[in-house]
């Protein structure tokens, strides 16, 4: 099974703890997500503007290390506010394992992108973006 490690341990920020816990619980509850977990093999930064905080998830095989701040050279960097971040976890996964941007949660994500509330650097790495979306989707 995959392992999610908080690099700061008990000193981890609320954001780091929340993202690490959400990731670990999703993979535990939905073992089919394990394949995506192992396939990411990249650093992904979540930069949350209203919190003034960033967290890096470094995926490496069976382990994801959650680090405080924007570190490494991320393949993806998502810059948004905390409400939009929570909305990302509500995106349903549709046919062929692709995110469904037609339902209300998906449209909200597209609107956030169009308005600039959600900016994704590295969007050309679409396979990684889709895997991360599937890993964090709770619906």
C-alpha cells in the first residue's frame, strides 16, 4: 500500500496535514487509485493564495512526501484559494477515468480557471494532472 509521509511530522501545517490525510484516505478507501498514486512520479505544488501557504507533494513510487512550501521543480503547480481547492475535490470522474467538467462541480473549476482564480502551471502534463485530480476526487 502507498505511504503518505508528512515531512514536518507533528509540526506540519494544517494545509499539509489536510492534503496528506485526504490523499491517504482516498487511496485507502478506493484501492483502484493506487495505480494513479504510483504513476505520478513528480512533485506537485498546491499554492493557496488566501492562506499565504504552499505545500509540495513529492510522489515517488509507493511514497508521497508532503513538504511545507514550494520546493523541488514541480511538474504541476496549482495556484488558487482554499475554497476553489476544496471544490477541486468535488470533481467527479467520468468515462475513461477523465474528470467530468460538465456537472456543477466541474463547471465551477472551469469558471475558476477562466477567471484566473485557478492557475495551473504545467498543464501540458495532462496525464499527471488527470491522475492528481483522480487521487483527490472524493465523489
